[in-house]
């Protein structure tokens, strides 16, 4: 069965883009980060999936923290960037709310997303990295095997908790006070 692809997300308004860029500079988020890679590795392990990301949004999604299968795995390797029209994180950024899809095929709106076919995604959980009211990006995990719907609440708690850990880490590392 084929489902329609989700509508591409519009680009952020100029003021939001400027606020995001200023916050990313203040937090030292400029490129791939070994500490965020380690964070993504722990998240993937705890979620029981092969992929996890800490990403920021600009003209495309940039994975500053990335856990992707490698070596002898038969699963595809994911690069450090992805179009804003791919994946489920653009929805999280647009809504400024966490999204959990234990089985993406259970939701026709998301089943037609390009990552379903490109890397075989069947489960997703993501939460926005919020700096005040500005979304910097997301923290997420994805996997090629669907999870029971009953795992939705535990996945939501895990991804929101990890989102908070990432933001706390970023503020601490940059010696930066979060906006109130």
C-alpha cells in the first residue's frame, strides 16, 4: 500500500532563523561533535535501535551527534546531513512537540516519508531541542523494526529525558544560562 508523503515543512521565519543561529553559536554547535556522538550511541543502545541522532536545523538537518550502524552490519549507514523534507524531525521542529511513532506504518501520514524506503525506518521517537521558544533541532532515535504501540509512553519518557540531558549538557559545556 502506498501513502502520500507528508507536506514539506516551510522554512523558518527570518527571526527564528536568526535566533537559532545565535543560540547555536553561543552553545558552540558548529559541526560534528564526539561528545554528542557518544550521547547518540548511548541513546541508541538504551532504545534498542541502531540509529540515534542529535541534529540541528538550518538549510538542512545536520547530525552533530550520530550513531549509525557500521562495519559488518547489513543496515544502511547514515551520513551527517539530510534534507529538511526527509525524516520525521521536521514535524517535531514545526510543532515544537515530541513525536513517537512505535510503528510508522500505523500512521498513513508518516508511512510515505522518504526515510521509510531509504533506510527502512519502522519506529521513531524525537523531541525538540528547545532554547526558550526557539527550536535548535531534535534528539531522536529510529529503527528498522516496529515496536508495539504499548511502548509509546516509555519511548516518550526516554526521548524527553534525553532531550533535557542534551540541553543541560550544552548549557553546562558552554557555561551559558538558558533563557527563562
